[in-house]
């Protein structure tokens, strides 16, 4: 079944579920135990279809990436040798070949000399330029957050960002009167270079198998591990050796609504959260919440009696809430007392700073007794919400004590 067919099936299932609810509620607006169990199965089918659509979209993107040509086709006559540009450093063919030979332990004096052009300070080697670009792209595919945020690449440890913290205002002045001096005030945010590492093990047999695509394996596996850890920090990081998340109490988004309950969310609270965000940010705003929270609010209706949640119908189109895209993340908290369960805002105001250079270290002896070789990857990254008012948070009520 194609992705479009699955989307159509999910949309029909959602319409059927809504019709079932409207026709089976009694005078008190409640469902019988049997009808409630039937509806629960219908909702579970809708959720499972959504997960299958997401899986197929990821597979389709991976197939597309893996089928891309490794070299650009020749469309013009080759230039003369004198005009040919020679790539150096991590972009050179010599370095790329030497790097992957080193990963397979095919060492020689020539390989060590080639790798000496880009050593890492921790004893490993910086990955080739092409591999680093593929890894960052794979991170973006794995994380919607990265695609929505503002991503920069820095060449040094700290990146300073000037931020307007106070706006100047105009004043009415009498004819011939003295103008009132107004000044804008500026603050400053800093993106640092927090170290993120991942360790995987590969068997000796695979490394010695020439058919084993080590580069593709590293792209997929390291991207998955790093992406999951990054995402958790972009939401919940405290800034201590890691990025500062949008849910951080001091430097994250602003609390726009505190729910009246510690265990439930109402339609009015969703609408209030929507309007707590200033209109200029709403143009690019998205919702972030986890799957359990979506299940809890899926049946909410607006003042016109329309369901606020709507499934995405086109391929690649996200579901929507009040007309704005919804994205899910397991890093978002589940509904509980005092939890920050919904974020709504313009994530382009969240800056991610990637430090140039992803490093690899081959750990030949650590797992030798198991017939395996360890590979340690490290990168440096930071993230911070530059304008806190650009993201509004719905926080659950504190439990009564």
C-alpha cells in the first residue's frame, strides 16, 4: 500500500470515528462500555496508521538518499590540467581513501601521512567533508526539530549573538518642544561547543568483508544515536554541558497557559495557548507534543463544533491543530502534574550551532576479546532559544498538596 493510500485510509478512519462518536453518545454525551471499547480500537487504528505513514516516509527518504549518484555526470568537456582544481585536506580523495582504510585497520605509512592533515585533538581523525555533510543531512532527516530551527556552522568554540532586549518607542512631542530620547537596549546570547559522543561496535568479520558498506552503516547508525540524544536536549536540556531546551524554566519558552487540571486539557486552553503567541510568530508556528498528548486532545472541538485536530492528507504533510502543523517527539513530557506538555511557537528563533568537524576514533583493543572493534564518534553542538516569547508553553496544574 502506498503512502497516499495509507493517508486516505487514515482520513476515512478518522471520519468514521467521528461519525461513530456523534451517533453513539447517549443523552448525557457518554458512550456505553461496549461503544467505548469499539471507539478505542478505532482510535488505535488511526494512531497505528499514522506511525506506519511516518515509517514509510523515512524509508522513502533513505532510499532516495542511498540512490543518489556519488559523482556528478560529466556535462562539459574536461578542462585542461592547468585549470583543474585540486582538493586538499579532508576533501581530498587521498584523505577520504586513507580515512576508511584506517577504519578497517588497513594501515600503512602512506595512510598515516595522509591522515596527518586533519587529526582530532582527542586522538582520532576528523571525518571526510563528504561524510560530514551526509551525517548532518541524516540528522536533519531524523529530526523535524533541526529542519525547523535556525542552524549555523561555527569554526570556533563560542558564537556570540546580539539580541534586542528592549525596543525604542516614539513619543508625541509638542510643537517646538524637546524630543524625548529613546534608546534600544541589546543583550547577548552565546552558543558554545558541547561535546556529544556515541560509541558503536562492529564485528571483525564485517570489517574484513569488502562488500560491507562501512560508510553508509556509520551514517545511519551514528545519525540515529546522535539525533535521539540531541532531540532530548533541544527540548529538555539545562545548558549544563548540553544545549538549553525550549522547556527550560529560565531560558526556554514562556508559559502561555497553565491548565486548570493536572490530568486533562480543554479546548479553551488550546485556543488560549494559540492566541498567547503574538501574531507575527504564529505565521511560522508549529505544535510539539508527544503521542499520548495527541490522543488526549484529538476529540476536542472549537467553538464552532469542529474538531481541532485534522489529519494530513497530502504526502509529507503533517497533521494540524487549529490549522498549524503538529510534530511529535518522545522527548516531550506526558500529561502529569506541573508538566510542560505542549509547545507552540516559531522554532526558527531556536538557534543550533554545529562546530565544524565530526571526529572518529577506532578502538581496536577495547572489545578485541569479543571479536569486535569499537568506533567512537564525537561532535560539538549547542542550541538555545534566542527569543523566549517566540515559543509558548502549556503547563499542567500543580497537584494539590
